[in-house]
């Protein structure tokens, strides 16, 4: 995820969305984005929450919107992780960024990612070449369960954001992943980013 300040050229830095969660989510509409390419998980439905295999329950887009509006204490996965990464490393195609998280109580958590560009036209052109796949224990999450929003941020960047809200955590380890692929070199209006896939892996242990 990318943020203009203080990380001007980090395209996949997810803490950008903390600002959205804290400040402006209630005003964001859920929209369909044809370029979001995910395979349907067998247990997912378009109209309701879905338990993915032995993993947590994934909220539907509407449930996710409601949770994010009402739960002021909700956290994104990176906030609970032991690891942090130098911002210079976060846009390296082909790399895997692993985050280990321990929780000791049931809670709503958010897995998220997104992309920003200097103009709406560039944003939409970039997404002709970006695909994202969210998964739980190797099972892709259906795109109907992903809350997608677009907005212009306070710094004038145009951003498309993807939220996966989860609850009902099973005891033990759950492995989550976001795979973000650029099928060609792209430019967000500020810099170039190489072709390749970035992997964000989250290992959540419920003790």
C-alpha cells in the first residue's frame, strides 16, 4: 500500500488504510471493481458472511462496512504484528513480507491493501495491470466478501482500498495472505514499479 507522506514511493504499504479506518470510512461506498481478480472459495456466498474452511469467518462487504463503522477499537493485522519492515523494502516485487500475530481473545481484525495514484485516470489505468488475491489457509476469499472503496485523500491522491474483516478465530494458527501482482511495470504519477508479485503473509495464533 502506498501513502504520499511520509512514505512517498511505497506502493503496497497497508498503514495508509489506518487513516481511512480512523477518519473517513463511514462515508466510503462499497463498489464493484472488475479488475479485482479472485477465485471463489467453495464456502463463500455473495449475500452473507462466510466461514472459510477451518479459518475465521469473513464478513460480507455489508457486514464489514457495519463493523468498521461501529467498532472503534478494530485493528489492522500489522498493528498487532511483531515485525516491521523498512519502507525501502516494501515495494520489492517477488518478496514475501511475513507478519506474526498473537491474540488471546476473540476480536474483529482487518486484512487490507490498496493502491493510490496522483489522478483518477492513472489509478484506473494502473488497475488494468494490478490483481489482488486474498486467501485464508490457501483458500482464496471470494471477491463478494471484500469491501472495496475509492476516495481522494487529504493529500490529493486517488486511492482504491480493499478491506477483509474477520472474526470467529479458531484456536491455533491461521495463515492469511494477500498476493498483489503487477503484470507489467506501472507508474502511479510519482514513480515506476516493477512487474512482479508481492506477498503479504500473516500468521495469526489464537492462544
